[in-house]
C-alpha cells in the first residue's frame, strides 16, 4: 500500500487509542509488518513494545506503557470495543495501585485480571484469574482498572508489606474515593495478618501512619470505634483508652501530648478491675495503647528491654523516671518502592 493510503488508516486507529495502533489491527487493514517497519524508519511511527506502535506526532504520557501492554493482550480488538465487553481484561493489583495513584509503588510488571485463564509470552506481563463483577472495575483514561476498594482488597490478600498497605489505604481515604467504614468492612478478613484485631483497627492505624487533610477526624472515629468494640466487656478500660485517643487527637499532633495526664485515671481503673496485670499483659491493650501514645514503637521497645513486658514496663518506667513517650509527627519515608 502507498504511504498516502496507509497514513489515514493508522491515524484513525491512533486517534481512538491515545496515539497507539497494534500490528494486528494494521494487518486487518492490509498493512503488513514490513510496511510498519519502514514507517518506523521514516519516523512516522515509534515502536512501544512488540506489536504496538505510537504515532511519532503523539507525545507519550505516564499511561502509555500500561496502555500498550493492555492492548497487546488482545491486539486485534479496538480499545473502545474491549471496554464495552462484559468481562474485559482489567488492570489490577500493583498496576492498578500505580494507575489510581495510591501509595508509592512502582510495579515491576504489568498485571491484568480476567475471568478466563490467560498466558503471555511477554516477560513483563502477569495474568491473574478471578471473577470480577461490574462493580469491581472502572474505566480510567480509556483503560479498565479495578476500583480502589477492589485494588486494596487484592493487595491485602496478596500480603502486601504493612507500610505499603497502610499507605494505599490512607491515600484511598484521603482522596475521598472510598468511605472508611466500607473499607474497614472489606479489610476485616485480612486485619490479623497486619497485627490488627479488626478492619476498623487496620483503617485507624493507616490513618495514623499517613495523616493528611481530614484524617484527624477519621482516625479519631476509628480509634474510638475499635476501643469500644474490643473492650465492650470492660467499660472502664474502654473509657480510659477513649480518653487517651481524644487527648492525642486520635493521631500524632503535638510533641507535648503524653500519657502522664491520665496516669492517675489509669491506676484507678486498673485497681478497680482487680485484674490489672492480665490486662496490662494483654496484646490488645498493648497494641491500642502503643498506637495512641507511641506509634513509632521506639519508646515501647526501650521499656520492654528493661522491664520485660511492654505495657507494664511502660507504667513502671513512668513511675520511676517520670519519663513518657511524646506524640511525634510522622517521619515515615514517602520514597517510591518497587514491588
């Protein structure tokens, strides 16, 4: 075919696919790979990956690579037609995290999910098999991708590193893409893997570690909800921890916030229970106390070394030295992490 005939055909495909066209689509129009190679040599096209080209007049954007990889999974079908399918191949897992701008994960490969088992010879493409409903995916820049809630669920199910999971949870909430209560319910089955007693605990911890925008109110809400749920059998302890959370604002805000102001209340409540040592040794008490007053864990670890038990050691250390952990602002690194 003459160049004058090929140009408008490729331009039409690229117009509908953000500048991209596949060799399979070109072949359907009578344009062979030799012609595509010559057009690339003449700088009319640029090769993005095997079987996928972009018009040289079109600038690449951050989604060009994932869009090209997605097109290559069914290269003969136009992107718009694929999006309208009932069970499309959907961007998922770490690739979805990146597309949705959750956390700071850089995917090592492109991950797609579909209801039918699929394989690829490309080393940078991973296919997952799962049943996705219409509510499990959305279209972003012309590409089907799992929703925020489905993406976070998939990453929790895959045992994503704790800090990274907390980051994507917090980003999902901060950007108001998903209600905290809904996310807490979704994460309930996976909370124990991350050292939390419930989905509410996991959401609250995420908001503490990555506080932004309206997260003070959100973190307070889930700290108090977690406390009341876990200590419904001991209202005194529940009230004490709720008081601590309220004093700390549910989050690390001011360096002067410490446990000292509630020490008398703490001693009185524990004395009234008659089971103060078992409560102080309880993992749930230790976790909730630590996340409220010592979220970085440094002070608690130092107390444990000297006194043996985290919570008991903390009280004894305060009684002996007058020392208490300061509530500090987060120093967590926000550097991008490859996974």
